C-alpha cells in the first residue's frame, strides 16, 4: 500500500511538471469543448467568432452592462460553442480570459506568450481586468437602494422580480422587473415602478 501511494504521488508530480512545461511553451491544454473564437485545434482563429469577442470587449470597456450584452447576443441569435444561450457567467469568463490576448496561463498566472494568434491586445486585456476590479471595489449599485429587493414575485410566472432603472427624460425611474433569459429565467412580462409600490407596502406594514 505504501509503495502504491508513493508511485501515485510520483505520477501526479510528473503530470504536474508536464502541465507546467506545456504551459511555459505556450501550448494549448486539453478540454472537452473548444474555446470560443478558435477551432478544435485551439490554435486556428474562427474569424466570425473572433469579431464577436472584439466587439464584446470594446462594448464592455465603453461601459455597457453584462446583461445588456447577453441580451444582444440572444437577439442576434449568437450561440456559445455548445450551442447553448449565453449568460453573464459565460460572458465574464471570456472577457477575463488571457487566452484572447495571446497569453498562456497556468495556475492562474501568465507564464508565456501563446502559440495561437491573439484576438485582442494584451493592453485591452489589462484594461478589462482593471475595469472588473474597479467595479468590484466601488460597487456600482451600492448607491441605489430598493426597499423590496428579493421580496416581490411576478404575478404571471412566479419568478422573483429584479431591481432595474430606466432613463426617462432627465431622470432615472426605479423599477421592479420580471427578467427573462438564462440568468433570471422569468417570463419578461411584468414591470412595475418602484416608488408607488414601496410607499403602498410601507404604509400597509408600518
């Protein structure tokens, strides 16, 4: 038993060294699905998908929200490599991936320039990461308060209502919305203005 355990440990160490060596050579790793934007060889660029990545990066850096971009992908009938609908997690992973800047990572750190062509520049990749970090630190929605967040349900489908704001003229109107799409899975058929319902419920309860 001790010999088997020792041999297993040695084998695991050899595999770890091999994985590290592959990364430092800039070679792609394995995986069941190909990366979006690249062929199954993980090196050849799929130009139509590469253009989608470039547009998404540009839109994110311009300040567009993740949900807005996901919704636009649905409207344009753009699918992921598995054929599934996009969601914000899939989009976030692509935006943050060093692969698209032609960089090879291992254990979460960049270890080499990749053998595959870059779709965006390393500078753009760094800007995207900085923007994610900035939003995480500052918290974009902290200043806007919704009294009934997480408490209201859609009368049509029973799904939770999410807080949202819409620009109307010179002011932002706070709303509670039943959101459709893979992230929220609602019917998308209900929207109420926040202030009147908050006031009504506050008076009823308090």
